[in-house]
């Protein structure tokens, strides 16, 4: 589907709910958990039409096309379980 009609087939709400349910099941009994987050820009300077394409800065500080993402992981108090979060 190269004609611009390609849409994401992943359901963000279902994926988020599944990750949260899994996290609560595995880490819900802990008194303390640690969350580490990393803000990242994915640069797409040559892309013109992508779903949710936004603006980010390149390495020289110029505004270009790309995506901003936030990746997070959760670690239990015993440092035995590491879970990916959206």
C-alpha cells in the first residue's frame, strides 16, 4: 500500500492495557518500584508522508521531520524484574 492509505494495524489502547495488566500482576506486590524514562527523537529528514510524522531537532539544532518517543522501564525493589512500559 504505497498510495498513502496505509494505517497502523496495531491497537495502541489494547497494547497499553496489556502492558499495564502485566506490570501490575508482576510488580503490584512490591512496596517500591523504580521507573526509568528516556526521551528520544527519531529523525526522518527525507520522509514527507508518514503516520503521525512530527517535527524534531537534528544534531545541529535545525527543525526536521521525525518522531518524538518516550521509552520507559520499570524495575522492582529487589532488582529482579524489569518490564518495558509505553
